[in-house]
């Protein structure tokens, strides 16, 4: 077997074993739900058998032997000499996890082995692979940012005469630059499975440790997202799952007393939604007691007397840094410790978090993430001598503002926009700007997010950019409504605001 | 050289068998990833030889052998089995398969077996 051919087989093995073992894990869940069924046994057997054959063909002996041993045990159930009761099924599930890990190890070792990455000239057919350090890809993205900035300069000159040769050349540059951007961003994609496959073993471990029965279901792992986003997902997902197992899922006896199945169910589901990917992390545990949370929030002055808590308000309270650390609240909320950290990390890569909960029935967290980092169409605004970048996605309109146009209503400043009352937020105050005084006439930027509208007062609007956004390593003290930094056309950076969290 | 139909539920295995056979000068007339597909493709393609995996979804390899032999008693089928499936191989031969090779494949064994079965 030539090296190039072997590299192709290993790549096929990696992809196919992931898909197959994902299927086996789903079949295991079905089987655990109904141990008397025969169908899942056949499915798991077929997967093991196929994986064994593939692993043996590549000389992955550890994987092949482990799979063979598991297949033999499963054979006893199929032959009727062994009963597939719950403890036995749990052991089988662990064996499938171990086989998954063994496959990944074998592929990783192969990739890391010296001399495996063969000159591209050897074999002209089939996919060929090259391993690239992510730092190099980040460098490429930075270069792309510089190019996008240079293009904007070019566009400004070209716009003076739209029929000139310069304008035509600029159009050509624009088209190719868009193509280059897409290609660079594509190279950075990685499947969610790289994170997802770590979740079931972790959840089962924790459940065993806490004396709980938990079935975890994972789907959508084939969806690809930018590697930077993928890496930033690990902690939030682990956090949400730990909380779900630890606080949300009840002990088997409590569950049965409440008329539920003894084993709790946690699902991590990914699906595409336009340009975004939505990850739902849901459990069928006890749900969050919003009345109790509202009570504590009122005591602390975080919620007005008489106001009630919707799902969005509940999440805002739970992810309020000072709120969640209190032990008394953690106990009753069944959630909490460090939810603020989860939200901050997600905002850092342009992702958002939403919550739905029904007391007694369960909780679902929904993470909406971009599939690609990179280019955001944005508005550049000035606050004093500082510049801030606002993504255009949330901006609905611009209106002129003068001191007389704002009025006080219900303890807050509001503005009439086309007959609708919109609360006003002064970016100077929000950002804590202490420079020279604001101009008298200012633009009000109307934004809409989470179904609410807010008018943001800036000092001036400077223009538009296609900004390449770099997620920020988050030093202490950066407020959560800063999502990243963008490089502007003069080469200087500006902070990008997360408008959804301003609302 | 022979026109061959490859039946296996794993792309990995189909690719590997195809590489071995094309290197030996055979051509791949088609591929199938289940027993049902194998029977359909056999009818449509009429290949010179079939390689048949045993464990597949939607009708396993042995039932597929029976179905193909029922259509064409002269069909030349080579079973591809894993270690520890001797009993199933015997069943497949009784159903009409001509020979077998064992995974993991060794190229020379596969090529020899194909030559034997074709020579009849």
C-alpha cells in the first residue's frame, strides 16, 4: 500500500467510523429505553463488525481487538445465552465509548506519525490532506483583513467614476476577494463531532458519580463550524451539561415519585438555521423555579416589585455575575454557578444563549452560533475620540436626535420613532466615556434584538466597513457587550459591540 | 478482464476492494451498500463477478446470494468475510457462492480468488 493510498484509507476510516459509531450510540439509547427490543442489537452489531473490519485492514490492532471482544459479547445476547439487562447495556455503552476513543487515538497517531504526509505529487486521485497549525490560519485571516481594508480604500477611489477602468478593476478585485474569503473560512471548518463525542462519556461518568440515571442523546454532530468557535464551545457545553446532571436531573426515586421515568434524559442537538447553527441542550429534569428566583432578585433590587420573570429575564438574572454565586440560589435554581462565564464566552465568538424552562418538566438552553468567524458588515461610530463598530444585522434605522426629543416615561428616557416609544441608551454612559462633552445634535441608532428595540445615542456615524472580527482573549474588566476587535481602514483597531446584549 | 460489482456497506471497504481489483486490471461495474441494492444492481448490470460482504443492512449478504442465484444460477459470487464467520461462509457457499476471502484483505489473495472464480 503506498503512503498516499494509506493516508486516503485512514481519512475514510476516520469519517466512516465516526458516522457509524454515532449511529451505534443512538441505537444504544433506543436500546436502553427499551431493553427488550431486538433492532438496536442488530444495528450495534453491524457497526462493530464493520469498524472491526476497517480497523483490522489498517493494522489498528488495539481498536480491532477491542471491537472484536465487544462484538463477541454482543453475539451472546444475539444467540440468547446472555440477557441484555440494564447493567449489561451500560457496560456495552461504555465499550462503544471506548471503541470510539480507540478509533480517534489510532487516527490521531497516524496523523502524528512522521513521514505519513506525503508529497502531493505521488497520487493524483482522491482527497489529500495537509495538517496546518491553527496559528497559521489565523495569520491568513489577519492578512485577509488587511486586504479587505485595502479594498475599501480602492472602492472609494473607484466610486468617483463608476465607468473608469479603475472601477472595473476594483469590481474584479472585489469578486476574487470574496471568493478568497470563502475559501479561507472553509479551510477553518471542523465537525461538531470533535466536541460532541466527548460529551456522553463525561455525562455518564458524572451521573454514576452522583447516583443518577441519565440517558444522553446527541445529534447533528456532522455539522461544521469554524475551529475557533468550536474550541470556545467546549467549556460552555460542559458547563451546561454538568449543571443539568448535577442540579436539573432528579434522583431516580424522586423522578418516579413525580411520575417520570427513573432515568433522566439529556439531549444535545445541533441544527442549521440559515447562516447560524443552533445547539439545544435540554433536559427533562425539575425545571427552574422562576417564582423563587424572582423573589430573590427582588430582594436584591435586580427586579422591580411586582414585575414577573419571562424566560429572557430569568436568563438575564441567572447570568448576572453577582447573583449566581450565592449558594442559596444555586440550590433552588438548579442552575447557576458561573452561567455568567458561559454567556461571556459565547458572546466572545458572536454566539448567544437563550433559555426555556417549565417547572417540573425540564429546561432547554439554546445556543445560536455563527458557523464562520470573520467578516461582519458593520457601522463605525464615534464616541468622543473613540471609535466603536456595530454589526449591521441588528440596526434598523438612524434618526437625528436633539436634547428636546427625549422624554422621561416610567423612570427611563424614551424617544418616539415613527409613533413607537423606544427606550434610549446613551453609549457614552454605557461605555463609561469621560472625554470632551457630546455634540448637541447626535445620531440615534435604532437596533432591534430579542424582539425589543432600543435607540443608542452615538456622537457621530463615520461610515460602514466589512470588518474582520477577531475574538478577544477576555481580560478582566471588559464588559460583556464587547464581542471582539475589528481592524478599520486606517489599520487601527476598534471594539465591536454586541448589540443583542445591550438590549 | 472482469467487470465486477462490489457489495459492502462500508465505503472504506468498497474503496479498498476497488483499488485492489483495478490495480489487477479489472473494472468496477458498480457498487452496492446493502443486500437489496446488490440484487437490484446485479439485475441491471449483469457483472462478471460479485464481491459480497456478509453483514449488511436491508438484507444480509447470504440472503442476497440466494436472491442472485435464483435470478442467475451461473452467477459468480466471492464472499468477503471477517474472522470468526466460518459458519456463515459455509452457509453462503451452500447458497451458491463460489469462494471466499477473509478480512483484513491481502491483495494477492483477493486477486487470486477472483481469478479462480472467473476461471470457474
